[in-house]
């Protein structure tokens, strides 16, 4: 009779050990972190810069569907770094809606410091406000298209 | 919520367990020790994450958005693989088991003290990682602008994912970066039915601590436990490694796969077992490095060339051809997938798209660019790990060199591969289309994936057992 390549016991035993090992780690580490966080009175931070910024788009997301293409406009005068950061954050939050840095698209997302700043920016442009979410984010329409 | 996290746990643990069984079948280490268990678990985790990411990508290509069918079929398929391995193992040819290469009984105050320091360092690193998640739940810029955004597209876009991925990433930074990390995250979200921020953070944690476990356990097995812990401490002492690990970017996952490749080559060399399965696995891990980040492709070319030359020199051309063939068996399936992604689905890389050959040639003959890059290389290598390089140099001077003859091909492979990668980065900087000074700021980050493998090579050379 052929001898098996490995003894079945040699799989069972390490398998049990690995499951226990993984369970121990997956329970012990979060537990340790939990105790630390509790003792330090820390909470998951809902107010980090990115989360706060992204929350502005909560309502906008509901108005668009995957694969939609929308334009994007922000205040002029931003540094390239700041403009890109805001655009990429908008894209990150709106994915899988495609956000393009252009106003030559029928629907455009306006991302401004405030509603007043937004209205000032679009003055003189062929853009009309479709929805103002009151936090500097607006859905705009290009009336030429 | 509980059900989501149960699904998350199952989606992780089932593939890791199957990979673990595969590992101990093809590489049965006896006697079972904590070191071998950690080593096998870390390799199994990397293997499982890489393989399921590839499987998820192929599912997306063939069947589109993952539905209930995927969540039902994948575990069934994995259990079938695990049963198949078990059945094959009962009928196949018996291979010699790989005994632990070094059975050194090391007890004493030194080891106990090191163990205490090591545990404190591990716990501190864990707390830092958790705090990073608490304060930056979306990760750093690259995490949300590249990796997590791609994961969101794969998960949220439905059947139109290919078109949407291409449209969204075109014109953005690094549109051609491959999909191991986004695929892994999206796969877990598909099981959980929610795109939880915990998933990218957990994957980061697995790769960070997997790299640590792999480095510590492999050095413990190939050298001594003391050196294993020193290697681990050196890695934990590299603050940027922990911070990048927790940043949810792909640098530490890439470092994990680079380390896995060289560790598997090291294990193959260390034992006169001629277990080619280790070489196949090394090829697979190198393939996963290429599937993680573009830099991984450079590593694949470098490690293949360095390994071929090392084996040619130490073992002769027949052995070199045999080994190369075994590595390629593991590497090719993943490489074909990466090339398919690059050719069919990804826009051309920024470096090619943004400039002409003439512009690149002009930069190649500009000595001022070379000078700037050399200066930055010296600076970044010197400050890597907050002066750790000097401590390691001092350690080498005091402890001396002690290279096991069997480890020589591995050491040469590591030195050759890492040097080739650094030379590759050097010329990418020289011809970059970005402002050079600005682009060079990323050099410190590019060194992080190479660091664990460099430490592995260092502790194969250093004495002080």
C-alpha cells in the first residue's frame, strides 16, 4: 500500500493550531486596541479633515448614477495642489461617477467654500444652479448644452 | 453589521486556511515550532490575498460584477482545492520533509530581554497603526486618490466597471497601477455588502504585520531566534515602515511580496532538499509583486536576472535553467494577467504618455540631473530608519560577517536584485516628466518596499549568533 505523502494528522493538527492562532490574534489585537482606546477615551474620528469634506457630498451622490459623467468647477485662484486635492477627493467620493475638470458638460458639480462664493464664481458663465446643498456644493447645469 | 464582519472574517480566513494547507503539503516543516508556524501563516496570508485578488479580477472580466454566485462559488472552489491537495498528497510521491535548518537552543537573559523589547515594539506599532486608522480613516493621499478609489469603482460600478475604471483613472496619477490591493478590498466588500473603511485598514495591518512576522520568523529559522528578533526590531524601528503600513497605500504590500520572494529563494537554498515547489511559490510571489505596483514589475525583471546569474555562478548553467523554469511556472500565470491588464485595460504609464523619446534623451545627457539624483539617493539612504543604517553598520563591524555557504546564492540574489531596482529608479528619476526636485521627494517612499528584503539579506550576512 502506498504511503500517503503526508499524514492526515499532520494537516489536522496545524490546521487547528492555525485557526486558534488566527482567532487569538484577531481577538486579542482588537481587544488590546479597544482597551487602549477606551482608557484614552478615543473615538473613531468622524471629524478628520477628509471625512468632513466628503460628507458634503452625501446628498449629491443620491442624485447621480454609476457611469454618469459630470463636470467640475471650483473657485479660481486655488493652487494646483489644492485644486487637485479637492477634485480628487470629489472623484473619490463620487466614484463610480466620472468627474471631469470642465464646465462643457451638461451637469456640473460646483465645489466652493460657500454658496456665496459659488454664485460669485459662476456669475457670467453659462451655468445655472439646479440644486444648492447649502454647504458650498451645488449641482449646476450648462444652459448652452 | 455583525453579519458583515462575520463575512469579512470568513472571506479572509477560508483562503488563508486553504493556502496554509497547500503550504504545509508542499513544504512540510517538522518539528512544528512557533517560528515555522508564523512563517507558514505569513506566506499563506500573502498567497491567499494574491490568489483571491487574481480570482476576483478574472471573475470581474468573465462574469462581471460579483453577485451571490461569486460569494457561493468561491468558498466551494477553495474547499475543492483544499480537498484536491489533500487527495493528491495521499497518492503522490513522497518528498523529503524540510527539517528546520537550524535547531539552536538559545536560552538566557539576552533572549528574554530581546523578547520583551520585541513584544513592546510590536504592541506599540499596533497601537500606532490603530491610531492612524482612527485619525485618518480614509488613509493618506495616495490611498484615497489611487487605491481605495479603484476599489470603490470595482465594487460600486457594476458590470460597466472596465469602462468606468478607464475613464476615471485616465488623466489621474498612475492610471496604470495594477489591481491587487483594490481587488482585494473590493472582494471583501462584495462579501460584506458594504464598502466599510475598516477593510483597507485591516488589509494594511495584515501586510504590515505579515512583513514583520515573515522577516522575524525567516531569520529565526535560517539563523537564530535572537537575530530574528533583531531583524524584526530593525524593521519596527523604521518609523516610516509603520506609518506607510498604516497609510493604506501599496508600498508595504509590495514590500511584503518582495520579501516573500527572497525568503522563499533563501529557504530553497538553505536546505539540500531540491524542493522546486518553493521556487514555484517564489515566482508566484514575484508575480503578485508585479500585480501590486508598477515597481513590482521592475523587481521581477531584476530578481530573475540576479537569480539566474547567482545560480549560474554557484551551481552551474543546468541548475540555473532548472531553477529559472520552476520560478517561471509560478510567475507566468500572474504575469500574463498583469500584461493583459496593462495592454487591454490600462492607459499608458505617465512616464511614456507625457513626453517624447527626444525629450527623454535630452534629460539623459544632462549631468545636473544625475548630480541631483545622486545627492538625494545618498541623503535618503542615510536617513532611512532615522539613522538605523549607521546602527546596522556598527552592528556589522562589531558582530562581523558570518554567511552560511548555502545562503550565498540568496545573498547575491538579494544584493543584485535590489541594486538593479535602485538603478532602475535612478534612471526613471533622471528622465522623469515631473519637476525633478518634486519627484525626488518620493524616493524615501520607494525605498520602503525594498527595506524588509534588504534587512533579510543583512541578517543573512551579519554574525552575532
